[in-house]
C-alpha cells in the first residue's frame, strides 16, 4: 500500500512493540490527515472503526478478528508490506527465510556484502523493522523474514532464499502444511528463488518451480572440507567461525546470493573469517574444570537439537539439556539419535516437553534425569559430567512456558553456570 493511499484514513495499528512503533512513525512521516487507533488484546472491537489495519507479525493472519475485518472491507496489511510498496527502486532486497538458521544466514550475508564494499542494510525479523528502511539510500537490504511475515507478503524480493522446512509454529498457522505454504508464499513472489537442494521437503513442495539451487553439485556446495562452485574450489570451510555442517551449508546460500549479485566469490573468504557468531547459537559460553558449556538456546525443534549434537560430537561425553514449550513436537527421531550415541550421552529434561522427550529416550535406553528448572538442570549436569565432557543446552522446544524468549533462557543458562563457581 502506497503512502498516499493512507492519507485521510483511520488506521489501526495492532501491536505496539517494535513493529507497531516503526509503522506509526513511518506513517507520521509520510502521510497526512490520518487517524491512528492502537489495537491490543483488550480492544479488538475497535478494529471496526478502522479502514486500514496494520498488524504486527505476532498477530496470526488466521485469527477470527482478521477474517472478520477482511469480510467487512478493511484493508489488512503489515509494516513489511509498507516497506515493499514504498522502498526506493534502487534498493534491492535479498529475503532470507527458513525454519532454522535464518538469523545467522542473514547476518553473515549482511556482513559479507559490507566487507565487499556494498552499502547494505539489515532488517526484518532481525535488527530493525523493514519499514524503518523505507527511506534508505543503500544498494541492498538483507531481510530476515519469519513465517509470520512471509504469510501475507505482497512484495517481490529480488532474491528469495529458503534454507529449510521443519514442523514449527503450529499455534500461529494452524497446521504444519499451512506453515510450509506460508513460508513458500514469499519465495514464490521473489524474482529469483534460491533453494536448498538438500532439503527433501523443499524439493517436494517446489516441483516445477524455476529456481537456483545451493548444496547441489552444479551450484555452490561443500566438498572435501571446502566450498565449491560446481567443480571449482573456492576456499576451506574452516575459515567460517561457526560450528556445525548445517551452518556451512547455509553459508552456501550466502555464497550463492553473492554470486547472483555479480561479486567475486573468492573475496568472501576474508569476510567469512571476520564474522562474529550471534549469541545463543552453538556458542561456547564457559569452560570449567575441563568441562565445556554450550548455549544453543535458539534450538526450538528436535531437528536443531540433533544438528547441535552432530556439530559438537567428537567422541566425548555429551550431556544434553532439553525441553520447553509444547507445540506437539515429535521426539522419536531425537530419542533414537541419543540412543545411537550410547552410554556417553545423557539427557536432562526441562518442563514441559521434557516429560515426553524423557519417556521416548528412556525407552531407547538413554540415561534421563528430570529437572524442575534450569538451575537444577545445570547442577545435575555438573554432577554427572566428567573431564572433557560437554554440557549442551539445545532445548528442542520454544521457551515461552518459562521464559520471555530464547535469549532469556540462554542468559539463565549462563547465570546458572556462574553459580557453580560459588
């Protein structure tokens, strides 16, 4: 929706967080004669007063209030859509989405473009709301986009990157199938679609779609410990200071996007070397008495917990702390993977999903201890740990049952480690 279409309108802003505030400020700057109605959970009836409703990403597109608003002729949109409709033509957009890895991938892409001398912005689900960038004079914008932002996206990214698709966010989308379809909604509108060849679900759901691919032999992929472009070796993957093959595979998406911009891929090596990992993502946060503590609080699915264990497993003792908000996750595969690691792996569970995960793991013969909170979990992990052992927080579940967000959960983990010194 163009700015002039908001002039003299009654505009509802649903959500007064970062996104809602940014939308209000942008409207105040670019529009005239409007009236703002702030909507929250206590006054949704006031939506009926509005001609336009700008909702924050956390407000599900499938809520009854949204459906009713559309039926009554109210235009429902978002700050993301305001950005796409009103951004400068010279500002090209690379949109990154996927169930996991999109923040690190977006940050790495932003950092690499910067190091290559490009004028670039970073926003969306990471950093600043996209509508904040609408007046930018940059050449490129890297936009991390959640499934919530993808679902009703009305803009066309110049490059749309899809990293992976796992079951997630059931409470917002209503079903896993709709979640995957909502992710793909943004991708289908992108001018160039950049997809992960190794993700079977992406392959199945994009049959017949014209796309560029990464992690395939003809494109940018990993081979013999190095990044390759087809048959051409670029540089060693170890220059990237990130743990795990999944991060290196996502870096192939970054290199593929850089290639599409026309830049020299070999010059990315120095940029990769200087990248700093984002917090709470497979981060070594402490080493105490020859034990290593790893914060992977960002992990909210069984798949990401398995990826963390694979990334860290060097034959040493592994103690996994897992459990959190229940979204109906299936823990069978994670339990089976733990069992494959044998006696050197133990599981300490947290509420709420820890009960189901613990039961599934016990059946497979895994040593399981149930903890009431993070303090108890870290204390129990310390008691059973041995020299050279690794204690890993990779919860395989969201944090909302006990914490505001995954950052708060990771910070609590670090604080509990500090208590061990006392």
